[in-house]
C-alpha cells in the first residue's frame, strides 16, 4: 500500500480546520426525511441552493467546504497566525512525504510513530505457528514522495528487534500514526499523542495492491476510546475507511466506514456501513478517502464524492447515539 498525501484542515495526509462554526451553526429546514437527513443542508447552505437544484445523490467535498487558496505544500501548524482562505479554513497538517528522514522509517519523527514491534495475531493452528501476524517498522518506508507499507510472508525475518523477540517466521506488516506507544513501569504501554485534532476535514490518497488478503485503514482514535459508560463522548474510533476485503464475487470494489466506542469485546458499540462502489479501487491508481467531521455529523467521501445510497455513508450524532442515514 502506498500513501501519497495526508491532508488535514481545521479542517498528503490533508488535515484542515475552520475558524468558527460556519458550517454547523445553521438551522435546518423541514425537508422530508426520506430525501434529506440534515447533513445535506451543510452543502445546500454553502451552495446557496435548494434540494431541487442540486443532485444530492453525489455531493462533492467542494459542495460542503471551500478549500481554494490553501497551499498543498507540506506544513504543520504550530500556533500563531493562521493562513485562512476567504471561507475561514486553514491547513493544520499536510504531509506530502517529500522529505525522507534518516530515522523512524523515513517518516517525520516529530509527527509520526511506526507501530511497535509486536505480535498482531497468533496463529490459530498449532501445527502452523508461521501463520502468525506481526508488526515490524521495517515494513514501512518513504520513497519518491510516498509512504509505503508492505505486507509479506517472511520465512527468515532478520529485523534485529523482531529476532530478539523470536519473531522470525510469519506474516509481517507495519503501520504509522500520530501516537507513540511508550512502555511503562507496569510492562504495558502508554500513548504519547504527537499530534491530534478534533473536527475538521481529513483526507489521504492511497494506492491499494491488487492482492487478496490485504487489510488497511485510515482512522482516528483518542486515548480514552476503550473507556466504557460515556457513550463515546470520551473517545470514538472513526474509520474513514477500512477494508478487510478486496472484491466480492462479482468483481465489485467495496469499502467500509465505521464508528466504534466503549472499547472492544463485550462492551463495544459500533455503527458502520460497507458499500459497493462504482469505481475500481484496485486499478493501480491513487484513490482519495476523506472525512468532514463537525460537532453535528460525520460525512465520508471516496474520491471526494459522497454518494447517497449504498455507496458512501453519512452519520448524524446526537448525544453520541449514532444512526446511519442511507
């Protein structure tokens, strides 16, 4: 898997932010619930049009927010004056992976941390311990302006850290996030948040390998997501996309989006959607996955389009009780 850009605006990873609550402070008209569920009004308000004038089945990112005038250069907002565009949006974090660092698998160590060397899943067959899955930072690299995450079976894995732990044969992959896991005195791990943001626009461009068995994700999660009893107010895992499948038997690409809170296992709560797509995600090209997250709703996009129906997913949140609107 190759990642070309990450972009975030307060809004490539692309992260974007907005100053004020311009997108979520509007009142909603009483549209028929079957046609409009509320979140579409953000786009209609931004466009200054009615539902009869817009194809709400394929709303674009640009229908919701204005990203014009925001530089695409690698950037990290560290406080002070903001370079806002004429709609109040400004970049908080853009990484084009155009700098290769001598440490940390080539990633910027001030922002990124690779997944720790560890076992991800033990083999469920005692006769085949080599079926186990492991994390290894050597499976992550930066090359030609892209972050590359490899996944492969290795019968003679020579990473010094993995070897010291006895991880020499199995399925190896890696990952990276803006959270470093630091070993504590109790033998467990504490999370050190390197960078974080609530609300805004989040985007990344991904090229998927055309191979069965691959599983990747672009997601957000706070440290308190595993706490129970607060209905996700203290933290929710937001899967902008997650794919544990390639194509169904009709050769149609599918993609999943989800919200998870109150931890995992018996206490876990989840609201999610898996939809069939019009485009082929495994065509050898980069595809864009993004999220517009406001205090009122989550809106998910693929290739900067939110398809009404079974293609993409929107979700309104009210007191952290989530309902899918399709």
